C-alpha cells in the first residue's frame, strides 16, 4: 500500500468523475497500484508546484470530502492527463466556472428584484463538457438537451421562475425540471441581468439599430441599468428604422405603431415584454421605441403620446442574443461543446 503524502500548504480540488487537481509543493509520495508514471509527474510538479492528474471515479480522499482541503490521500487507478507543460489547459470546466463567467458578463445585481437569476438547478462542482443556450426551456428544448447529452443549459428565461413548494409531473415546469434533473442537467438563467448588462440584449439591440450615445432608460445605481436609448446620426423615417431592425434580427416582419414616415431622431429599446419602460422612453423624448411585444393598451398609449413602436416579437427580440452568448462562452472555454438550441422555435406564427 502506497500513500502519497502532500506536505506544506497543499490544496486539493476534485471536480468530478474525471480529474483531480493538485496544487502545491509535493515533498514525498508513493503510490498504490498501476501508477508507473506517477513519480515522474511528481518530479515535474514539485518543480512547478502544480500538477493535474486525471483519474478514475474511484479516487478517494482520506479524511474529508470537501473540494479544498489539506490531508493525506491515496490515488487508485489514475493516469496522467497531460505532460506538465500542458497541464493548465487540461483543467476541467465546472458549472461554477461557467457561472462565474456568466456573472461577469451579466452581474446578478443588475437583475430586477422580482426576478430569479443565477444557477437555478444543479451541482456547481460538476464537470461541463456540453453546454446549450436557449431562450426558454420548453419540452422540445429539454428533449434536445437530454438527447445531446448537455451538462448545462444557459436559458434566458428562468426555470423555475416563481417560488415552488412542490415539484411533480402535474405541471409543465415540474415535468421539465424532473426530466432535466434525471439527466443531471444544470440550468443557469441570466434573464433581466442579461437584458441590462453592458453587453446585454438591450445594448446589442441599440447597437444593431446604430444608435449613438447609448444609455440606460432606467440607470442602476451601480452602473448600467434597464432598457436603453440613444440618438441616430441623422433623422431616419420609421419605415427605414424598421428595415434596419429586420435586417439585424433576420426577420421578415415587424409590427408597427405609428406612421412609417415619422422621423426618428432618438429611439429607446426594451427587449421581451417591457411595456413599463414606455414612460421612460417618453420622458427622454424618444420618437420611437423597440419593444419585443406590447399590450394593446400600451400601443394606444404610445400612439396618444406620439411615440412610434416597433414590435419584432418577444422571441426575435431576445433569441439572437443567446446565439451570441453561445459564441462568447465557446470563446472563453474552447474545449467545451457549446451550441444554441437548434430545436427552439417562436411559438407565434403569421397566418
Ligand atoms: Zn424574454
């Protein structure tokens, strides 16, 4: 029986079934079992104070199970992940690491207080190899995630959204959550934090319309904020602005409130369902506002106030940003398999 002993301030982190991360000066080690390469790894790691070993699921720490701890341990049935020089790249990606990136891109403090954002389902220490983004977890989207073996879904709309006292198959949300949990798929949602973020949906829409001097409609005390508005370089007829929006979102139709000849000098943005932002757009003297969708009486109020509306649809106003987010995550974690849901569709269709 060999028992590697890590001395000094050794930090050990184990992040799931495939790997173990060792950091620190290794003074002495012996190893049990079929581990012929371990001593060589120790020499290198002692020099670099850094080593990562991939190992099988029967790796067991002795004396504790927390993810950061100091103790003597044994290693069984392990193998080296890589040469030590390549070690940094081979680190596992965990749910927590991706959540940290998402919180950096869309800080949860920007979320509306009624919202439910962050990691909503799952174990933050689990490894992620496959990640799917989507606007909403629907039965089709959940089935895709299960079929494709996704480990994490980054869904814009939270699930669960409201406080939930029981989780049964009697409700759609309950069925979906049970299905995802059975497949050990985690769910992260940014929602209004992502709407409002510096590179969030409303900012992207404002840039897509080529607005200048873009600022939040309702500033957050710590920067950024809800919605956006900005000025156009020169006045643009509403019909042309609608064309710009359709090209940016790659859609064929947009609902319009107002005259297509109405000259727009300043425009406001509120993705998804954001009727409540109309008043701020009026207060900022905007000539037009893009809302994902709007209630009938919001359309009448806009008409009465002389502000035009462009309504591309809730789905179109937000889904494009989840495709971009998949790209941003893949750029930061190049070894992950990341995609935007391919089965997701707008439930609304033109007849
Ligand atoms: Zn939405």
